C-alpha cells in the first residue's frame, strides 16, 4: 500500500505543477497581448510622425522655392 501512497503523492504534486504552469502561461500570454497592442499603437504613432515630417518637408521646400523666386 505504501507504493500507492507514494504514487498518489507524486501524481498530486504533478497536477499541482501543471496548474502552476498553466497559470504562468496565462500571465505570459496576457503580457504578450499587451506588448503586441503597445507595439501596434507605437507603430501607428510612428507612422503619424513620419507623415507629419513629410508634410513639413513639403512646406519647407515650398517656402524655399518662394524665397528663391522672390
């Protein structure tokens, strides 16, 4: 009977370890989702800033052209 008790304890410990690992996996999955959302937000922000930069370049080029023509 002692062998079965040892086996039962090992199985219970294994199940507890599995539960802990599943909890850690959920936390890491949530963290990955948060980082992906942050990356998407930052990518959008960068694209907006690049568009603003391009607009500024066009305006500056236009101003330079007007000054040269004056």
